[in-house]
C-alpha cells in the first residue's frame, strides 16, 4: 500500500510539473547569434562598468579582498591567502590569483583591483547569453541580457570586490551547460563535462557552495521532469570527480601547509555558517526586497508574468516550456537555500539573477511588451539613471565615506615603516592596502589586556579606531603610564546649505564617520608628566 501511495504521489507531481505548469515541448534554437546583439550588450555593459573604476575601495569587504592578493604577491605566496601577515583561510584562492595577475600586469591600486570583478561580470554576462540563446532562443536571451543590464543589483553587486560575482559566473555556466546536457535524449557528454569543469572553478572561487547551487537544480530537474535526461549514478560520479579534480591540488597543498584548514574551512564556514550562523543573521524574508529592487525591470513585469505563468489557455500553456521550468527551478533553488540559511548577505543570491532573467526573457519575447513605446522609454530612463549611479553617485559616495580622508594625518604620524600602527577594535584594510603594510595588527575589545601590554611595550603607537566609541573607551581604560597625545576625528564634511533637521537625518542615513575608521590617535608613554592632548580638525574634502 505504501508503495502505491508513493507512486501515485510521484505521478501526481510529474503531472503537475509537465502537464499543467510547464507543458510546452523543449525548443531547439538553431539560428546563429547575430553579431549586433553581442556587440550591443558588450557596449551597454561597458558604458556602465568601465568609466568609473578608480574610486576608493569600500570597507570592509573590498579592502579585504584587495589587501589579501596584495600581501600574497608581496610575499610571493600562491597557496596560502594572507591578511595582516597571517593565514586567511575563510575562502579559496581563485579570486586572489586573478587579482594578483592584475597587480602584476598593471600595478597595485583600486582600479587594478576592480578590473577583475568588472571583467568577470562582463564576460560572465556575454557567456551566459551565448549559452542562454541555445536554451531560450536569440531574442529571448538578448532581452534577458537587457533585463540584467537594467537591474540595479546585478551590475552593482557584480562589480564589487566580493567573491559572489565570480561564484555567480561559475554557477551560471555550470547550470546552463548542465541543462543543455540534460535537454538531449541521451545525456550530452560534452555539455556534462563543461558543467563539471565550471563547478570545479566554483569550488576554487568560494568552496563547496558551488556544488550545492549547481547539483541541486540539475538533480531535481532530471528527477521531476521526464522529458529531460536523467544522469546515472556513474555519470553523477564522473561529474563530481571532474569538479573536484580541478580544485583538489590546491586543497591538498593548503591542507599540508595549514593542518587545521579542513576543520575550519569546511565545517565552520560551510556547515555551521548556515546551520548555526555566527554573523550576518537575517530573517527568512530578507531577500524579498533584495530581489524586488535588485531586479527592478523584472519587478515591474512581475504581475503580467505571473498571470502568464498561471494562464490556463492552451496557447499560453504551450509557451511555458521545459526550459522555463528549469530556469525558475534554478533561480528559486538559490533564493530558497539562502533564505533558509541563518547567514545572509545581499550578494549571496547573485547566482539566481541570470536564470530568472532568462525565464522572464522568454515571456517578454512571447508577449511583445518590449515593442511598446512606454516600456521602451522606461527602459531608456532606467539606463540613464544607472549611468549616473555608476559614474557619479557611487564614486561620490565612496569618496565621501572613505577612511582615506585621514591619509595625510596618518602619513604625517607614520613617517616610515618603523612607526608601529595598531587597529582597535577591527582591522583597517584600507590603510594596510594604501600604506602597503601587512603589520597593522588589530585587537578586539575582548583582547584589551593584550592590547594594553602591546601599547606599553613601546614609547609611541599610532592607533586607528574603527568604532565610533572606541577612542572614548580607550581613554577610560588606558593605564596611568599611557596617554593620548594626538587625536583626529574622521568626521564627514557638511552636505551644503541644508536645514538643520534635514541635515541630521541625511547624516544619520549616510553615516557620521568614514567607513571603517572613526578616529586616529597617538598613544605615548608618560615621561616627566602628562603630555598635552592635541585635537586636529578634519580638513575639508
């Protein structure tokens, strides 16, 4: 009886997916990819990505992921990531390697660091569209590319110096090539191998999460849709072997160099991080506004798209094809997984953007909405808004909140590498990167006893206070043998002639101090009395 019920439930689910939700047959787009589509996508993406690349790096993520490859290159270390001169074992090295190559070729600086995510985003978009057109057709893939270009979150998150853009590119290529393998009557070995290798690069980009985001939709797609090829156990094993073989040499090397790596990296950062999160805790609906704003054009199309997906008419039902179901499954799997995990950041769901855009591109191709003048004008207005955001607003905000406003003061108080600099209570990677120093050790609040002993071990220390109450607390906890002789408040400049109440609200929204740096202080031992504290006013920017 149990077996009959299970078979009935399985048959009902197959019927729901194949005959009601996505009954359309798989399409076989054979038309060549028009060069004008490729060129237009390249030019539009380039206009948004390339003009503004040299503004200050954002704290804390961009500065961290620029400083790590800088230190690795300075130490000629290609296996163990380094931060502050110490092993940084949280993430794999592919992103660091690419940035090191950029530094080797063009020098060390903000635009050289940003060149990697910009190129990864651009090449990922074009390659995804090349594979996407084989799934949805030329025009649908091109419309999906335009949707992504007009999505505020896609290029903005993709161009940031975080690992999720690179992971997104690897996962997208693995998913699309994997679906092309499943779409044939018998599994396509060529596309299956390509999917395996793309997943292997994902393992080097951010770790085992690449397998979770890729294997999940591919396995479920073959399980619930009988029109797709269903890989055997041996074919799945070959897929896993291909993915792990590409990344295995680095994992073996770092395991030999850092004996505690596997426990820390695999268990703490890829199991406990999602089951028992230790940071970035958000509610289950955290990604709803991220998707609604991040994919803004798609959000405006959401209601007619949902009506299309639910329409019972035969013509509409036939337009909901096998491809539509898989693309929605792939995008939904990513969003669902991170929504259920305890650790959440907005950039985590970046791999969902391409499959969702391709699915919506199919709808746009069939609906004819893009031929409407109001929709075309709205798209042009949004593209103009994004140009202003990428080339003017983003660089302005980065300069406005940059901790490097205090660079002149820090260089004045640190005339050479012999002057000790400490960070409290968090690191300041912006200054480590700018000063090309990997000895800016930081002490947390709970390590204050060690911090006090460190300050007492030398006559003079420059301290970068990275919390707005850090300097005040530091003064209260310093022993009588130490005193603050110089201090500098990294306050933000006024925003012009605004009413007092409005300026307070804007300041509160934008922030009161620079990102990642609030005060700079010089702490010295008392010699023959108490030194006078000198407070420096922040210079105008």
